[in-house]
C-alpha cells in the first residue's frame, strides 16, 4: 500500500532541518542535497530506503515552496532524471509582502 504521508514527512523535516535554520541565520540562499536528506530520513525511520523520487518531488513541490516562502533558484544534478540521490536544490527566500510585515507587527502589539 502506498504511503501518502511520506511526502509530508519529507517537507516537514526539510523545513525544520534546513529552511528554519537558514532563515534564523539570515541567509539569502541555501541548499538541500537530496541524498543527505534521504539518508537522514531513513536513519530516523521516517522514510524507506531508496525513495529519492519522493524526496526530490517534495523538495520541488509548490506546497513546500509556498509554505516556506521560497523560490527554487537551481537544481544541480549529474543524473538525467532529477529524481536521484545526487540532486542539489538551491533556494532563495522570497521577500515578504508589506501587508504581511504590517500584520505581524500588529500582532506583536
């Protein structure tokens, strides 16, 4: 039976492990390597081995990009499919809209 929660686990883990620290360190760009992420997920028991297509598709998904306010700048790979352990995804943070900044400052009051 298919595990439809695997993609959500990949997105969630990538957010916690890569996106949040990059944002906290005020980086403008950062990278996620599919093989490193998959290896960590397998070691944690969150993903079955050799599920690189799930990892790659989750990292390029519109949901991952929108939820984290990211822009996918580049995908670097030596394999033709772009669904393997050697894909490096390069992201940039999108600038927040002025109404988002104003709303968050109003919430802080």
